[in-house]
C-alpha cells in the first residue's frame, strides 16, 4: 500500500514539473495585395519570456506550408517580449489547417499545442487609425497616433516640413513589433520657430519596407486663425484646414459644408484643425465655409 501511494506521489510530482504549453484560442488571417498578392497570419497571446516557442503552418494533409516566395518549409519564433508572431505565405497554395507551436521544456521534453481557430479577416486594415498634432505651447507640438494591427513593425520616424513637400526627420519611436491590439504612441517636438508646420510618420518594417501616413498641420503663429488653404484638395474623406485652430472648429455654425445644390453636408472633427466629410457623400464638388471665407473642394 505504501508503494502504491508513493507511485501516485511520484506521478503527481512529475506532472507538476511539466508546465504545459498553452496556445492562444484564435489567429487572424489577412490578405495583402502589394507587392504581390499573398497572405499573412498574425497570432498573439503566447507566454512571454521562458524557452523559445517555435511555430509552423500546417496544411490539412499534415505538410508544412512554405514561406511566401519559397518552396522551403519554415518556422517562426514567437517574439519573447510580445508573445506574438506573423507568417507570410502564398494564399493560392494549400490552405492552413492549424498552427503548431512547440518548445523545449526545462525537463527536456517537447511541449506542443495547436491553434485551430484561424479567422479570415479580409484585407489587412490600415495600421494607423488616428494621427493628430496639437500645440502644447507656442514652441512645442504634441503628436499622437494609434495603430491597431502591427506585423513586423520596427520603428516610426517622425518627419516635419515647413512647406508640406520637403520633410526632415525629427525623431524616432520604437514600434511594438507585432500586435492585434490598439497601441497608442506619442512624440513631442520642439519647434524651430513660429509659423506653420506639417508632420507625417514613416512606418518602417523589420525588412526595411516603409509607408507614409497622412500629413497633419499645426500653426504656432498668433493671430493667424484665418483658413488660407484646404489640404489635400482633391480629397477622399479627411481634410486639413490650414490656418484654423481647434477653437475655430468648435464654434457652433462656424464651419459649414455644402454640395453644389446648397444642401448642407455632415462632417466631424478628427484633429486640431482637421475634419472628415460624411463618407456617404458622393464624389464631386463641394463648398466649405469657415467664418466668412469660402473654399471649393473636390471629392474623389
């Protein structure tokens, strides 16, 4: 009887030594069109720190799915800091049945688990959902932006321009790397002088590929709240009112948008001097009235 209880104790003890690897419940699949159509799967929620977790994409046949642009089997290591990873592969090839995760435990055994719930989320959404700039005072600008999906992101370079055409880098912010959650960033820029300035973000991936954000505009010159320009024009949905302040936008009835038949069009504030025209408004010409000034707009 004592041997029986001792055996049970040893089994319980050995099980306790092995911390099972737990996989996230879901991964997300996105389609990309540039530079060549392909797919990416992003998965997050793995344990951080500890032994390296290695992932493979597995087809229904049990074969490993190769990396995009190759015919070789490949594996991806989970980022130990974020607990996430991304796969790039050919959508036209074998479909993904599951993601296999493995790690070498401290006791020398291989622990594994599978992610079987892979949700097709369609085209990859815009990484940035917001990018705004405002004057903290007459000599400093606060920039803030939010990303919702980051895959292999490396850094954000903040660029400033005095004319909206020629930009210089004024700072760098390290990116999250990989995430399915909203991440907020901020940057403070000391202005080189008074006047109008444009800002944009250069989002750089680990492989060196990059893309630019929209531009935002700030004006530190006192007494210059008259709108001198709308930018961009033609526009798609959002425009910058060059020369306007947040106070100008918040005065009831100070900003009005009309179509060419005189019908008033809805709009909303998206930044310190930026507004978005009603997305349902058709393409064509519009008029925007700010105070006593009127500007023509063309929606593409």
